[in-house]
C-alpha cells in the first residue's frame, strides 16, 4: 500500500539506517521535523518486509549527517521500489569485495565465498545492517530466513513436527535439536574431558569451567561469573532488595 504525505506534514519515522560510503560506518538518522519537500512513503511489495523510501522533488540522493557525501537511494532487491540498503549498490559492494577466479573475497577479513549472495550476508556482519524488518514488532535481521522463523513465532505457527512424539517447532533447527533427545546423539564434545552435549551452547558453557574466563559481571559489585545463570542467581540472592 502507499501513503502520500503532502508538503508541510510532520514526519515521525523509525530510525533509518544509511551507510556512508566515505566513512564506512553506520549512521542513524531520525527524521522528526516539518517536511519541506513532497515525500512518498512506500511499503515494499515483498510480503515480509516494510521499507520506507523517500522520493524528493529535486534530488535522488540524501546527504550524510557526518560528512558531505551524497548517499544514493538504491533499489530494493525484492521489488522495484527504492530503498536505502547499501549492499544493493554495485559501487558499495565493489568497495568491500574483490572478485577473482569466480571467488568473492571480503576486503575486511579473510572470508571467501563462491556466491555473491553469501558474501552479501557476510558483509552485514561488518556493516551492521539488518535489512529484514518484522512488520509486527521492532525486530530486524540480516537474513530473510531468520525473519521467516521470527514471524512464525508471532503467529504461533509450528510446521515442523516430530515423527516420534507430539512436539512441534517453528523451525527445522529446533526440530533437529529435539530429535537428538530420541536418538541420544550428542555431537558437541569437549576435547579436554570428553563430555558431550546435545546443544553447542551447552558445550561453550562447559568449556568455561575448564578456563579462567568469567565474562558475566555483576553491575552492582565486583563479582564475576562463568555462567549467566550463576550471575542471575547472585543478583537474586545479593541484590534483589537493593535500590539501584
């Protein structure tokens, strides 16, 4: 659907992420002022993405709020509407990736991909972009598949069912993890003691017991903990009745 906003209308939008080509940094722009140009807000035709686009009467570029660089409005990869996704720009992609022998090499790290689509997903880690927005809440994601799984949780959809019991899940990864409770498979093993786990996260927690790492710090005292649940237990027993 489309909503045309006339000149002079006050615009109060969510933060729009614009990627500055010169600074290679993410810039947050909050538009909350009287509109002086005719502006059109377009919802992307792709079912699960809502994008705001700005069509100015005299220019197709937006100024960076940090430097004088003019930022082009790029095309949405799913339909013909305009958007502000920097990685849709050939110029932006070429500045971050070198292509040789059919391989796409990231210029910011050692990652190499055969497919351009895989490289784009990787680049979101560097740019901080999350182009896939949930239309039901403020959540946003780097991959469309993550958005699809998230929306299923909103709708209560659980299309992946266990063949051995009545359990059902919103995504195949949770189903795969659940199946290990039936098969007894524990693929994540500790190299130091041989302990095995169903979930990778459980192995990571276990490995901290072998190390001196204590990444969970109490914000009200100097206590440090290896596991998050230990920090939670500490907060409840030592600081639950204290005012911040």
